[in-house]
């Protein structure tokens, strides 16, 4: 089932942070390193954020949905990750 958020709501899914050792072993870290959020859908009033963007989110204000995704508002976004 798809969802189209209204106004300034954003639907995201958590992306766990992983690190790879020199020998190629993937380590999932949760010690102070925040989980990223991948944007699944955005409301019409959201500016500067696109679907598939990776966000740094205030998870204390996120609401978990039935499908495992989370609903946040534009104000809950701390930043957008980008590559230089």
C-alpha cells in the first residue's frame, strides 16, 4: 500500500549505519552514530528535500507507522547528507 503524505509531512525508513573493516567485515554500529533516514514520500509543502534523500532526523519526534516506516515533519529534519 502506498501513502501520499499531506502538507509538511515526510515518510522515511531507517537506514542502519554500517562500517566495513579492512578485512571486509561489515559492522553495524549504534554507539553514538545516528541512523540515517531515507525519504520514501514527501508532502506538497516540503521544500529542499527529495524522495531518496538521506536525512539526519530527530528520532524523538518520529512516529512509527504500521508498515515499519516513520512519519516526521520538515521541522524534525536536522540536515540532508550529501557527497562532495
